[in-house]
C-alpha cells in the first residue's frame, strides 16, 4: 500500500519587515519542563496526539496515556521485519507516521512507515528515492510533508544535510541547507528532530544537545535562517508539538528513557512589565450602551464591531448591523453618538454606509488613528477601512476596502480591494507609515498578521504572523485585534474562543516594544463574559479601546446572550479600567 498527500499552496512570502525593539531590549524565550514520564521506548523520538504520546525506539513503539503516562499499547517489529531504524514520528489524524532508514548501512534505504494510531497495527510503507542520506524526521504543514535528509561525519558531510519539502508523491520538491552556526552544533551528527511550531517557524534539534534551533524558511535563498537558539530540557532527538494544548513541546531524554513535556515561556522586557499586571475592568453601565434596533430597522437582529472615535468632545460609534437570519445577513454601517461614552443615541434607524450591491457586508470598520489611538484626518477627511464579504457567496473571500468622509455620515463609495483574506483591521499612522494588524482568515486556525503601507492603499504583508494560538485558553481562532500605543509600548486586545468554556469568547491582551514581537498577558483572558448580565453572558469580543484624558481606559465590545444564537451578536457594551499602577 502506498501513501499520498495533498499538496496545498503556501502563503506568498514578502520581505520581512525589520523589528523595532528598543535599544538593549530583548524578548527571551525558553522551554520549561512541566512533566516527565518513564517510557522504555524513549530512544529515538516521541509523537503526540490529543490523548496519547508515542515513545519511539529503533524497532519499537510504546503508546502512553498523556494524563498518566501509562502504557496502553505497544508495537515491536518482528525479527524478519525490514524495519531497522525508526527515527521520528508524527501523529496526523488517526495515523502515526514515522521516518525510517537502514542507518548505519550503506547505501541508505529510506521509507515512511504508517501505523493505526489507536491499535499500533502497521498499515503501510512508502519508499523514498534518496540513497545518499538518511531521513531523520517528517512533519506536515498545511497538508504538505516536510523532512530532513541527514548526513553524518565531518563538517563537509554534515553541511550537506537538507530540509526537504515533498510533493504529493513523496518526491523532493525543494531543499534548504542549514546555517553554518547550526551545522557546527550538529557535529559529528546531524539534525535529529524537527516540527513546525504554532508560530509558523521550524523548531529542530541535534543529536544530544539540550537545545532547540528555531529556523525560518526563506522565500528565495537556499539556506535556512536562524531565528534563535532556545534551551530545552530534552536532549536532542525527535520532538513533537502538542496541537491539543498549544505551547507544549514533547521530547525525550534517551539516557533516562524518559518522555519530557516542556512549555515555551517568554520573559518580557522591562518596558512591558507594567502592562502585564492584572487588568481590572469594571462594567459601569446598568445595561448595553447600544441595543438591537427596532423591528424592521437595518440592525434589528445582529449588532457587532463598534469603532469609537473621540472628536470635538463627542464620542461617535460606527458599528455593523444586520437584519434577517444568520445565513442571510448583510451588514451595513450604523452610527451612534455620546457625550460620555456610556449613553449613546443612534443617528437614525437607517445605515450611514452600505457596500452598495445588497450582497457584500460592511464588517469591522477601522478609523485612521495616530499612535495614541486618536482619530486623525487627512486633508479634512476621515479615512475608514473595513472588511467585506458575501456571506451567501461561494468563496467566503474577505477583502480590505477603504472609504472617506468629511462628516462621518456621508461616505464615499468603497475602494477596490486593497488586500485579500483580511478581517478586523486596526490601523495606526506613525510618521509617514501606515501600520495595520489584521486577522488572516485564509489559514486555519485564524491568526493575526501585520502589514505596512506608504499610503494606506498598497500593503506589504510581513511573512510571519505576529500572533498565533499559543495559550491554553485560546481555541480555534484569534480575531478582532485592536492596537494602540501608550508610553512607547504597543498594546493589543484580541479575541478568541475560550477553550474551557464552550460557546464562549473572551478578550486577551498582549504588549510589544515594536508591534511585531508580542508578549501575551499571563492572566489572559483579561475581559470575560459576565454570566450575571444576560446580554453579555457568552461573547465579549469585537472591541474598540480608547485612553481617556485622565489616563484611564474605556473599552466598547459586542456580546452574545446564551444559546440558541439567533443573533450573531446581541448588544454593544462598555467597561472602564484605571490602567496599570
């Protein structure tokens, strides 16, 4: 039986934008051990899925419960089996895939071996063409298989080890060599383990050093880029990320015959620490600040995405509203105003802006703001960007558009699409540069990216995401980033589904010195649904945040009540925070 994989297109990569960390500041990361389990087969590698981990030896596999470490199934190759040297493994769906070679025999013979992950029954073998190097590990990224063909001995040989991307027939599609400073740390062995991290970077190991090498695959060059070297409690060999609990990495200590579980931790620069203290948000209104419109109004069923600007002593909130069933919804832009940010009055029962084709929705409006989050004008005009999509259409494509207004009521026609796959943009203008953070909805799970533009129309997207799911509370998607800057620090509030609370979302927080490298709040989520307020008992996301004149903060956010979810979002609410002490 032979294997096949589906080759999918990778995201196009543009040149990496340079970080803006303050002088002398760094964000350091390390792996801290959380658990260690005895596992007699922990000799070559470990693989992991939702409920189990798999210790892998040359010709043996032990399946263990993740919760207890108890051995629940085992496999051992028969004496006449061609299996000689299992190098690593990865669990994908209900299958366990292992890289296998006949090392140290020459010429090399390489294969991919497959087991039923539940029973450890061997199912299939896929022979590979490579004869001059041994395959040491494989992993899958967005449906495409990757692996390393390793060579051993002196530097001249080891530097010929390559990361290889395979096509759907397990034929090498493209290869990259390792940077010289990593090759030196491999010697006299090579790259023994590797796995794609939740941040889209490649994490690899050598043979026995307690180090993880973080690498980036360049768009054009043939040599991998070294991002950083992390200390780790495992001793080389095969590793595996736990996709059921983001941030956990499994590895082995061969001499002790142990499987080790470690969590990737970050330490914040001094300038960020005060922003990572507890946030005490206080709801200070008896009910929603904006509710569904009257029956028959454009916003009588769905309400979300408040975008609040403060100008000339007046708070104005642009928001998205729709009528009709969830599957038939088409959002338009509404407008309400307030003297105090808590008591809002609608401008009218009709929208102030629509896409114009009765199909595309106006979603997640974002006003042009300065670095402090204040609404700014250019040539007397407000600039607003938004995401648009046709929910009933066949593609689900979300596109970025712009519109302009002198009064915030009458808006120009939507611009042509500026960028695809964009949801929930947040845009700051710093000097002459427009900086945008947004949700990339072309990937699963959704993640948050950064882009820059010289004019707010033509965008250069940073290849690597700036925020991914990597905290235990986050699930399925990240969404609704909202960025401001205070005391030279970038602050982002963002949403996710709440892992421990089904059918609920909450708001997390992250801080950054440059807007590219972020540290998430250790006590996320910082704003959670309130079961005592039925109109916001389940969802608290889709937010807008302003720093007030006295230095305190106010947030406006959309919410849902308990299921059944007849309303995508039910009301818009507010809360107040005194700010960090």
